């Protein structure tokens, strides 16, 4: 018989799902570490391993403005940077996570694995792609889970 969860009480977490989240995070951080090693061997320094900090595109440049601020599906490959400099240290250009974001990353992975509807990310046009304003962990988890697109609210600035 299933145990009822009271309002305000955290649901019991499946041990299997928790283990899968830990494995997924381990794969993502090992991939990040391999990329860091290759970067070091190629002598490109830390610059090629940091997520680009973008300036929002000026009005009239980059992607055409769409009427209204709606949520739409965008390709994950079009997300090329961030607007938040401190996030550039937590994710690489492929949105692979650093070890410091483990807890939040795993919570989002678990929520997605359980089928929870996550809020759309917030992006702005930047260059030929988009820069993330809010939703870095959701982008990272979506990529780790093999998604191709993500729901995003695209704002002009």
C-alpha cells in the first residue's frame, strides 16, 4: 500500500531514480573533465572551456522579433551562451556541469524523470543563437537526457 504524502512534506524518493540521477551527473561531469583535459593538451587555456558570456543582440539584429512574449520551442544547439558571468564557471560551452552544481542538477534530472512539467527557460537573442537568462540547469539536464529542443520564453532583451 502506498504511503500518503501530506501537504508540505517531501515525497519519498525512489532509490533507483536517485541512483540514475547520480549516474547521469557522473557521466556529465566526466565528460566535462575530459573536455578540460583536451583543452589543456591543445593549450587553448580555460577560455575554450568556459560558457560564453553574451551581450544581448541589438534590436533589429540577429533573430527577428516575434510579436508578444510567448513560449516557443527552440533547438538546444542554438543556445550558445549565458547572460550571467557566474554561470559561465559552472557549465562549459556544451552545458556540461561542473561538480559544484551536483545537488540542483540532480533535483532537476529527477523532476524530469518523474514527468514533472518544468517551467520554460528564459533566453534572449545573442549573435546567431540565444543566451540563457534563466534555466542553465534545465538546459544541461535536457542535453544530458538527449533532448533536441526545449521550451523557452524568448524576450527581446
